[in-house]
């Protein structure tokens, strides 16, 4: 986009046109990106040539940009720019939609995860509709982006632009191009050619939100073609037509456009994968856990929230019954809520089936199985040690310090204990006495010593649209698949890092100033005569002693 601004400056310099109201940029070739050194910059050459025009009221200029990175041999960018007062045809009509914005933290979930643009270029404010049909190879994005979000601050710091950009807001234009990348979020793409960019520029400098729509169509194995246009506002209109995107790389692990719009299916798959790992690593018999993203869940009142929760609860109970070879139709599953707000299974199939619900933001979690159930989902909050101790209370200080020593993460440790307390309230609502049983990676297994065979598994994971959270669950009658002794903190720590004292001949203890782990190795040293006058030992002696 700054290449487009440089081209326009060359046109103004050549033609003498100072008051540009509209531009039509055609045949935009983006053959090679120009990287700019942050300290020394990069030298470029701009060649501009006035072409003959059929219309007296417009100037037509061919512009090429050369770079020192290519020894100024061939153009990196080129285009034909028409300075005109006419608008270039119809820009398209925005779809009639009434959906609320998709629940996305743009800074957390999009910029840095899907898009690579820096802070000044992060203008997309909300995404209202997003999808990609892999079979048809086409998709669409409707979004709101901010005009003049970064221009004023940028122009204050860079006086060479004479307090204005000739193309309006280059950061805004870049956000329109970004939207096409969002549609194909698993593919890393760069624009290589654009048929036409039509810009009608307004003089106002206030910030404003502008609605825009983009679409892409796959035209070959490694090429997409897209278009973007905005809803005209306050004299501004802009359309990008026939933008060809070169696919550089495909990352199937990234969320697709459909995952970003509705992450339930992808997040359920991630939860299932982690549950399988927990079952193998901790030897636990797992309950059925299902999740759902429900936009606006946190804004619902009690009765509305129950209606929203009901389909997920029935689906989870149905899965439990199917697994036990007692299949039931969803319509036959009856759910009631106690005065406490706890849901229960009613009717003939209610025997021994327990359910539990938890929600955080728009994420709803349900667990079901035989016996009492408890689940919890929490955002991993950042707090200092003093705040965590004040929140958890003196009762859990020792466990908090023990978990922190082993995991090295006090926020994970504090959130894990808080989640375990919440689960205890949902199940037995008694004074718990938690002890650490095992840690595998970041996954934690706690036991309530006051109750027989009551374990709480805590799983940290990053879901599609969310910051890192933990999902926790328990069953009163969970059983180990094989009996084992409860390990101490040192054994847990060594297992986490795959460390064997006997193999390495190194001892580990908690003798650090704040009970940190200390590694030590003892070996015999044969001291040789040291004849230095300074009475000091030269460093090479240590190597001799070590052999």
C-alpha cells in the first residue's frame, strides 16, 4: 500500500495535479516484495510516463518502482494510474445481514495468529460473517474496519508526507486486502496482481467505522482471485477488483474460516484429543465431555440460559447412554433444574447419571457420566504471588507453592486450584484437602484426601478463539487402571522432565532459597600441587582434576 502511495506521489509530481479526488489504478503488478531495513531504509527508483488518454478530463500515467535489492534492473511494482473525476463502474452491493459480530478477540485470535500485520495496520474491528466452501473453492467475509485509525499518529512522526496521504488511508486499504487472507486462513497468501483499484477520496480526517465485504474464488492449485468493496460513507468509496493471491504455504493446523466463525467442532476435537492423553497418562476412566460456543451466552438471564444449555445437555446424556448400549432418542431425555441451578436427569433413565455444567464467556461445557459429576472451565488469569495467595487463602498456600515449583507457572497453578475448589462446590460442597498426585506436561491430577477415590483432572489448552484456559473435571468413583503409590513432589518433578537420577548420577533436592529444586553432582577430585605465587587456582586445573 505504501508502494501505491509512492506511485501516486510520482503521478502528482509529473502531472502537477494537486487536488486528487479520485484514482483508478489498473494492471497492478506486484512481482517482488520490497523489504525495508528499519535502520537504513531501502533505496527505490520510480519511473513515471504520461500515456495518451482518450478522455481530456483524465491523466493516465504508467508508473514503475525499482529497488536497490534487485540493482534497479527490473520493476518490483508497476501500474497504470488514471487521475479522474469519474467513478469506475459499480462497486457491488453489500449483503443484507443482521448477524451480530463473531465472538473474536481480533488482537489475540487474528493478528499474530492468522495475519502478520503490525499494530498500525490492525484496523479490522469486527467480523460479522466469515466462511469458506472447500468443495467449491470460494468464500466470503463481511467485516467492519476503521478509517483513519493510524494515519494521524503516523503523519505526525513522518513529516515528509506533508500531513496527508494522497490515497486517503493506506492502513485502511491494507485491511481490505487482509480480509481475503482471513477467508483462506489456512493458506499463507500474497497478492501478485490486481486488475483495478478504484478510490474516491474524502478530505475528512476523523476516525470512522466502515462496513466492507470481500470474496475469494480458487482459480488454480496455487492461485486465488478476490474482490473487496466498502459501503460508501462521507464521500469515501473504494473497490479492489480481480486481486490474484499466490498461495505460498498451507497450514492445516490453523483454524479455517469456518472454525473461526463457529469453533465448536474444532474445539470439541481438541478436547477429545486431550482427554485421550489424560486417560493414558493418568490411567483414569473418563466421563463424556461436550462443548458448545453460544454467542451472547453471558448476556442471557437464567431461563434463557437454561434453554440455551438444554440441547448440549441432552446431546451429552445421549452419548453416555449410547456408550452404555442403552440408546435413547433426545426427545425422550428429560432435564430438570434444582433450585441451586444444578441440572439433573429426570424420568426412567435418570438412574445413576450425573451431569454438570460450566461456562466461561460464550463457551459452554457439559460433563455426564455415572455417579456425581463436576466440571469447570476457567481463563488462566495473570496475578502476582501475593494476589494469588490472598485469593486462595492460607489453606492452599502450600499446594500453590508446590504446584508452582513443579510447573514453573504460578498463574496455571493458581487457576488450577481455584478450578478444583469450584468443582468441589458442585459435587460434595465440603471442605476439601487437595494433594498433588501427578503432573504430565502441564496437565495436573489432584486428589481430595477427605474422600475416597475422588480425583480432579486439570487440562490447560488453547482453543480456537480464546486465550489459554483450563478444563477440569472429576468423578467421585474414578478408578486407577493400575494401583500405584502416590509419588512425592520430587518424583513428580523428575518425571515431568524425564530425568532419572541413577542414569545421570545427579542428585535433586529442594534446598533452594525459596524451596526451588537444586541439581548437584558429587565426584572425587585429586588435587595436584599448585605452585602459583598468587595462591590462586588457575582455571585449567579444574579440567585436570575432572580428568
